[in-house]
């Protein structure tokens, strides 16, 4: 037997290893070696199937062009495969190391911060990139669900060797999410069509992600051998598991003198089942115990002993109250605001005791300690919902109706508060997340409101004691959200493309204006020449920038023409000057014909314009020209601009005056907050005296830096320059909404509330 004085090599979840220490570094290197070896073999095996897959598709291609795309893809994969593999494995290795770096940077903090969740967010990109993102999102979701148990164990053990940093599915460097993102990054080495890339992603899913079980098993086995959480089970509780506990706990409760003590153990999930929430729940239990120990008002206790209500009695009484609440959903209730509902939420315990009294013929004065804690905890959860500014008032009122079903669920399964993945907890989190982006304006068809109300109604009407209803309704909500999200993403993409197009156009107009003005500076030009340059040719410069780019030969030729055109207005008094002008004229005419035709001038308009120029140049060369024609040309200041290009055919001077001055950077808390905003963040905007709109940051322009906001349907709500958004935040006309899940925020708030000194109470007198 091992001497008790010897130090233990077992590391529990409550302990943390410094990844920069010798032991922590060795364990991290072991994990990195296992991951590198396994993933290299899996990726090699995957690429062995790429050739065959692409060849089969080429043989079945509908036409020669499609067939060539697949053959081109095969050649590109053969050529670039080593680079893709190296890039992928190097990124995984970096990700594993970056977690430790994150820990070292946070050294000295009171608590180690958790890493940002590595969820895939669909940015506003071109169609093919959107398709790529959707494919990756799908395979991540599928594999995270399939690998829940194995991944949970890896998450917990990596949390220990990374110094206590919270590792979740999305932030695990060897989880499906981060591996998929690393592979997506590596695929940028591949210059192939999106149809080819999508085939490779399918193979990555089939041959790499589908084989991660063995990688996780080896990592878990290695860390168990090293003493990292050796007792941790590789599984999460299943939905509807009731109050079942590990065999050791069941045996202990069987011999315990008090059933209430056993219930208290169930109220807190064991460390093996809910390590991430155990510390918080332990804190809650301590705070509830302290509250009970504090002096309380004297309670009138009836003569004689009244048995405490059993769990079955509580469920029965709650079912009666629930049926009454379900009826109030059909018959409109007089309670319609969050403030009015708060009182109803706080009185549920008293209503419950009264209902038990009605059922058994005598009213109990109290319930068991664990049941009281559960009732109070659920009550405080729903008080938080009614105070949560993240939720619109209409949604607060809807969700608050779920207090009774959730109290029943918490009594039936004490693990509800311990596990983030509990179906009931996930459903409430997802309902709140969907409700966060709701507004009357964005839900004119009431589709989202009716869906949330339908789920609330069905829980009130149908939930008896079968917890699987939460999973079914959660899947239904997820399907609704997926459909809504796909529809919104397409709308977002159109809004972003439209905004991007307008910005490119404005940028091109200002560039054209600067170029024209800089060349005209210092020259007094005839109205005809000035008009052609500042309107027609400026317009041609804009379209050239948009089509060919500012670095193209076409753009340089267009600028050269502008300079030559201005030079052609210089007086031609000598024989050499006239000879030089005659040599320039054919080139000027050719360039004008080509340029004006490109901006949709009609042939008749071009001929009329060139006729005016011929008259002007004949006069410049000293030829005999009727005075009336000369005066007509000199007076000509208007040009025939086709209707189709009017919006971009403004004068260069106007464009230059319109160019915005760059805003100086401001070092304020609001500007720093704006700089940290990420696409996907929801904000609330006060848009009128009595109107509020909720919008998601959809896109930040790389050209102008403006922030584009859309509603839940993907339609544009507003766009702001950074300083404008900072000013709105400072003026409280804009507010950033929380991104943390409702349950997590509620539990933190409840701990904070229970930690406050209890208000003074007066002892009741007989």
C-alpha cells in the first residue's frame, strides 16, 4: 500500500497545472504528439481518396466544362497536397500551444479567463464562401453531437493541464470546430473551384472527423495514466435520466439516516457529472444554507406534526397549478407586464403550499430543505428573466409563464442546474437567444413570436413528467431557427454586397475626382473640354476602376488621355506646335470614341461631341472657322449623359467637396468597446421616442470602417461610422446586449444577490 505521506500523482479538477511547468509542459507535448501523429495519418488517408472521388465525378459530369473542372482539381490537389497537410498540422499544433500562451498572459489574474468559444460564424462573403461556411457548420454540429461523451472528458482534462482555463467544445484545439477551421485555413493553399473544395470537405468529414473517437480515447488514456482526473466518467447524463446517481452515491444514500441529506447530494451534481458547474452550485448551496441560518421571522406552526410534502405531492400540486396557467394562456390574463408578473413569480411557493393543503386536507408550513432551495432557485431564475434587459418586454412576459414547468423539471431531475447540456436548460437558453433579436418591426408576420408562444403553450399544456418533451421542443425550435437563419443569411449577403458595391463606387468616384482635379489645377480650360473631363471622362474613370482596377493598364491609359486632352488646349502658334497638335488629335478621337462607348453613350451623341471638338481644334490650328460655330462651341457646357449612368456622372468638383474628412481616433471607453465588437453581436437602438430596434452587427467594411447592422430577418437597420456608434453608446441610444447564455447569466446574478447581506426583518408576534 502506498504511504500516506507520499505526494499523490493524481490531479483533480479543482487543481491546476501551469502549462509552463515541467509536468504541465510534458503533458501538453504528449497531447500534441498524439494529435499530430493521429491527424497526420487521418489526413493522409483522406487525401488518398480525393483522386478517386474527383475522377468518378469527372466521369459522371454533365458536360465537358464540368469534367475539366474536376480534372483541374485533381491536378491542383496533387500539386498542393503537401502544403495543405503541413499547414493543417502546423495550425493544430499552434492552437494547442496558444491555449497555454493565453494562460501565461493571464497569469496573476484572480481567475483564469475562459477562451472565446470557437464557434463558426457565417460572415458576409461571396456565395461560394457562404456555401463553404454552411458545409463546415453542418459537419461540426453533427460531430460535436456524436462525440459528446468523449469530447466532454477531453475538455475537462485539458482544462486541468492548461491551468484551469475553461475548455469547451468550440475552444478545444482538437475538437471538431477548431480542427475544421484549421483545415479550412489550410485549404486556402488550394487554388480550386468551390465544387472541388466541397468534395474535399465531405471527405474530411468522412475520414478525419468521423475517426476522432480513437484520438480522444488515446488522449484520455494518456492523461489518465498521468493522473489527470482518473475517476472522470467519459459520459454526460442522458436526457430524462431522472435523479439517478452513480452507484457509490446510491449506496451511500441507502445507508444515510436522512432522506433529505441524500436529496441535498442530488441537488448538486457530482464532480464527475458536472465539473464545470459544481463550484457554482456548491456556492449556491452554501449561500442558501447561510440564508436559512440567519434569524428568520417566527412562523406560526400548527399543533401536531405535519409530514413534509413528498416529491410526488409537489409534482401533483404543480400539475394543478400548471393546468390553471395553461387555461390563462387561452383566456387572456389581466397580467400583461413584466412588473406585474414579478409578484406572481415570487408568490409561487405560497400558492404551491396552498395547493398541497387543498389536495391533502391540511396545509404544510414548509417543504424539505432541498425542495425549498429548488423552489427558490427556480423562482430567482424567473425573477431574473423578468429583469433581464437582454429580453424585450413581450418576450419576458412569454418566458416567465414557464416557471411552473421548469420547477417541475428541476424537482424531477436535480441535474437541470448542474449541466449546461440538459435539454430543459438548452431549450430555455435557445428560447432566450431567439427572443433577444425580436422586435415588432422585424417580426411583422409574427412568425417568431408565434413559435415561442407555441412552445410555451405546449409545455404548459402537455408536460406531465416526461422530460423528453424538452428535447423534442428544442429540436423543433432549432429547425425553425435554422430555416430562419438560412433565409436571413441570404438577405444579409445581399445587403452586404449592396453596401460593398456602393462603397466601391464612392471610392472610385472620389479617386476619379482627385485625378481629374489634380490635372486641371492651374489650367483655364474651355467649357467644352472642362465638361468632358469633369463629367464624361470622370465617369469613364469610375467604371474603369470598378471593372479593371486602379493598377490596370486601362486606368493608366485613361489618366494619360486626361493629361493629353488638357495639353491639347494650349495655344498652337508656331508651326511645330501645330504639327504636334495635329499628331495628337487622332489619338484623342480614338480614346474618346472608345471611352464614351464604354459608358453607354449613343453613337449619335458621340458624333455630335466630336463635331464640336473638330470645330474647336480647327480654330486652335488657325483654320478659318465661322465665328458663329466658334461661339456655339465656346458656349457649350452641357453634354448628353445617358440616363442609365446619371447617378455616377456628377461633377468632379462636387465629388471632391463631398469627400468626408477622416475622423480622429478617440480614446474613450465607448470607442474601445466599438473596436472590440465582433460580427454577430446584438445591440439595442433607440430609434424614436417610443420605438426600440434590435440589430445584429453583420459586417464591418474593410474600406470605410463602417459598421453594418441588420435585424433578425437580415434586413438593414442602420450603418454607423465607429465614432458615430461610440457617440450613440455614450448617449445611451445604443446598448450592447449580452452574448452569454441566459442560464449562466442568471446563476451568476443569483450568486451575487444571495451574497448580499439579508435585509433586516421584524419578528412576527402572536
